[in-house]
C-alpha cells in the first residue's frame, strides 16, 4: 500500500533509537524527506547513517534537547531553513521513573513533566507555523498504554501520559478548522533499548537472565509477547499519512491488548 509519503516533509523528534528511529526509517523508505532530532550527537549521527544505508535516503539531522526552553524553536528553525514548510511532526520523546508515590520528590514530578508533556507542547507550538504551510499537515504524538491502564510503580508516567491524551484531543479540536490533524499512538510493552536495559537490571537484581525477565512481563500481555518498534511505527506512519485524512483527536493503542478498558 502506498501511504502517500513521496516528497512529504517529516520531522521526527526523539529518533536516535526505539520507536522514533523505526518511524523515521519507515518514512524514509516510503519516500519522505526526513529530518531527525535527538539530544545525543553521536547517536543521531549513527541513526542517520543507518537509515541512509538501509533506505538509500539519508535524513537531515539536528541535535536538540526539547526538554530545554528554546530548543524546539531552534530545531524548527532548521526545518524552516531546509523546507520552508512541514507536512508531519512526530514527537517520540518520553520516559518514566519507576518508583512508589511517597519516594518521589517535586523535582521528579517536574522533570518528568518536562520530559513527557512539556517537550511535546514545545515541539507542537514551534511546528505550527510550518505545518500551516504544509500539505495535509499532521501531528503524531507518542504516548503509552499506561495512559489507559496505569502500571504499578510508574505513577509519574501514568499521570503525564494521560495528560497527552488530553493534549491530543484538545489540539485536534483547536486546529481542525486549519486542516491540521493531531493524533497519538500509545504503545504497550515494546522491546526497545530502554526495556532491554530495564530487563538487564532486573535480571541482575534477581539472579536470573534477561530472557526470563522479558518472558515474565510478556506473560501479562494477551498476545503473549513484546512488540517490535516497527509494529508501533506502522501505526504512526498510517496516522500521519494522507490516507488517515478523516482521523483526528484519537489515541490508538498498539499494546497487544494489555490495556483492558473499553475507552
């Protein structure tokens, strides 16, 4: 199926690894003009080289930490200088703190809010002028299944990822008249580098191996396994494409069925 990305101008923030990287690689393979951003210079350069080798299309790169004030404006300034407009913004920045409620400080809450919510706010705000000049413009945010089924010992992420649902729905309503669609993809357990590192830590603490840890957590997923980052990227790519032109304000779980609620 042709998703209609040939020549579309795409910015993927948080693209050095995981779902962001898988999305950027998929969109480059679909023919998009891709710019990727990360706060790690070495990681984003390596990601660009790998995408170029695998797709024949080397993405532009920008080093930017959009948890910091002003970084999103500089990032979108680079996109404006390169293209003058933007057709799709994908924000794949986020993370969690594993902790019980009482152990968390104000700084924990504020720093994770900046990471999960304010970073998306900054990226969208900076991108809007360019999206208004784009063709069938779209925004896709990366949330988490935890927004609909809170995980234990991840209260900070549970609260902030739920906030992304509200942000998505509100932005979609506010900018629909301008033809800008806004949607969110909420992954469940996905075998990214972060999950691999978590599994390694737990395996060391419990005196077992990584495979046993992954199998333990996969057991809670109805499909019985973790997702590959590429399986989430497929949904991001579709929602951001012109084929999804009548879909806006939605949060779509890609979670193997782990979130059991009706809504």
